[in-house]
C-alpha cells in the first residue's frame, strides 16, 4: 500500500484539478543518481486517485514509483511506494569464454564440457546475486532513490497547494476588483439631474431630486419632507 508521506488537512475543492496540477509540477522535477540527472514520466493508465511514474532514462535497475491519494472524512493522506527490480543478465546459447578453440591446441575439454562448466559457474553467480549481494545492491538503490524522491514529492505537494491557493486568491481578487470598478463606473456614468437645477430655490424640489439621484435614503427623504411640510 505504501507509506504515508504527506497529509492534506483539507480536502481540495476540485481533486481532479489537484491531481493534474501535481503531475505537471512533478514531471518538471529531476533527481541525481550516480552523477546522472533523471526525470519522471507518468505511466499511462494510472488510476485517478493514484499516479505511477517511471524514472527516465532507466537507472541500472528498472525503477518506478506510485503516489496515491486516500481521501478520508476531512483530509487526504498521500502515500508513496517505490519499486526497484534487479536485472540479472541471461546468458542464452552464446557463451563467451575468452578462448578460440580452433587456434588453442592446449584445450583438452570438449565444447560441451566447457559449456557445462560455464553454466555451473553462472548458476552459482546467479544464486549468489539473487541472495545477499543482489539484495544489498537493490536495497542500496531503493534507499538512495527513496531518500531523494520522498522530500521531492513532499515539496511538489506544497507547491501544488500554494499554486492552487494563489489561483483562487487571484480569482477572488479579480472578482472583487471588477465589482468595485463596475460600481464606480455606474456611479460616474449616472446623470446628476440636480446639477441642471442649481438655480432652483425650492427646498422641496431639491429634496426630491436628491432622493431620485440616490443621495439620500427613503427614510431621510420622508423625515426631511415632513420637516419642510411642517
């Protein structure tokens, strides 16, 4: 299943967008192994809640890793799992012994005996590799890869969270700015009728004009009207 390396304290509003953003950020990252730089490629067919990547170009062993998102009631756990396989070369029917039998008259064994001897040696080597030696080598590679990938993935998750939040904040700000601008434009474009009646001395007429133009509320209008009528 993998180990939990990160927890989203709040479930993203749009998980599909979160996955997409995370993948875009991660595939732009790189790691260094044995003095070489490697990038990541998403493997097609990944489940929507788990993304599998392979390291390119291939390391000395085929390596891929999976990042899974497990949604809970109010949070999301992010799990990491890597896979490192040891490749043992197959000898096939062609065996290179370093000897040319047609030219070396000192060889007393037949080709069949030499082949059997080499097969026995290679069998013992394969057995040793599949045991302690191969295990140690694989563990070393896996630990080395994990040591770089886990913090890198955690950093990508932080970047994803920040990027989505920045987009949300920018969208809300633009919406607020537009609302304020529309309000300002509407106020500036609104005709000021009372300016055409600067010479009007009648208080009641001026009061009505101010009410029509929205400069005073209905309560203010009724209160001042009552004062004028009294």
